[in-house]
C-alpha cells in the first residue's frame, strides 16, 4: 500500500545545495511506490514564529499555514533534510516545523543530513532527533548522511562520485526503516484513538 511521505527542507540560502538531496529523496521514494512531496520552507514562506497554527481560531490562520496543516495531518510519515549551521539546526526548517505540533504526533520521521565538509551534518541530525521526539514523532534509527554535497550530484540531480554513490547505496535501508515504522504506526492508528 502506498504511503504519503512529506520531505521537509529548510534552507533559505541563495546557493543552497541541500535542495538537490531533498529532491532526489522525493524521486527515490516515489520510485519505490510511495507518494512523496517536497515541503520547501522557502517556498511556503511562513513568517517568523509568532503564533502557532493551533493558536488561531478556525478559519483565522493564514491560508498557506492552514493548507500545510492539512497536508501534514494527512501524511503517514516525514523525512527532514537538514544542513548543519554552525553545528546546529537550520533556522528556516526549525521555524517551519515550530508552527505545528498536533499534526506531527504519532507519525514516524527520518533524518537526512548533509554538509559541505566531511562530517555530513551529524550534529544537526543529532539535534533534530531530540526536537522531533519532543514533538511526538518516532525517529527512525537509520540516518542518511551526506558529506561534501557540492560534488555529490550530477547536472541531472542524480548521485555522482564517491559521496553520491554512498548515499545511493545507503538509501534503501533508510527508506525500508521509515516504511516499516509508517506501516506499524498506520496500523496502530487504525485500531486506537490517540490521546490528544
């Protein structure tokens, strides 16, 4: 059965490289039979967090915020594609997800991290594990980490070179792990009303 997976990406930088990884993940999930959609924080363009979606009355939230709330609530699982900014979280991605909370609950999430250097965004991935867990998501145990992203994709957006080959080889296990948790959570939600 096809799963609906949202792939979140949050860089606002002019020459952002991580968008290549986010787009490739969407394509790779779709090739496995899932319905995958890219949620690009820059394209959604929510304001800096002042009020969460749940702080608005019915019909009062900005239209883009309302639409994304419905999309998140309808999804089976999530992939968070994150770069590492000064050893921490990407502010654009963090701002985007902080607008929501109940929509994410009881859903699995996987983390794909990247960096321009050799450490593949591991510190950001570690920080996201804590954040996503605090938001009620189950974070899968299989990360996807890409070093030297600038040379990891060719002009068609496909993995290239040694680092690209590594990510392509690691992806099936990453996707299998997320898929297993999505199936388990979906089955559980079908039999039980969540306590929220």
